[in-house]
């Protein structure tokens, strides 16, 4: 399962640096960078805090590509 995020787009639209967002949600700048690269899945609390900063929903910021799940279950009998 691959995580996709529009976090960087939202951040750039607000003319915000990674460090600015990190300060607002009480994490390190590196955490924001890893989130933007899809290398880190946020906790529910962190996802909600970030969504609040951008006045949007968690679902708008983060989604998962279910192709991996579909491929792994397609060979199973119903």
C-alpha cells in the first residue's frame, strides 16, 4: 500500500516552509519532509493537526493507493 499526499502542494499554496509547518504541529522539519515524500505515515493526531492548519480534511491531504492490496487478494478464491 502506497501513501499519497498533497501536503507539499497545500504548504506551498500557503507560502509556508517545512519548518513553519513543523513548528505549528510540534514535530521536526525532517518529519514534514518525510511525510511529503510518502516515507512516513502520520499518526491520526498528527494528520488531524496538519489538516486543521490548512483548514481541510485528512482525506484531502492523505490517501492510500490500494493497487497493492488488490494485487495481493486477486489470486484468492471467494
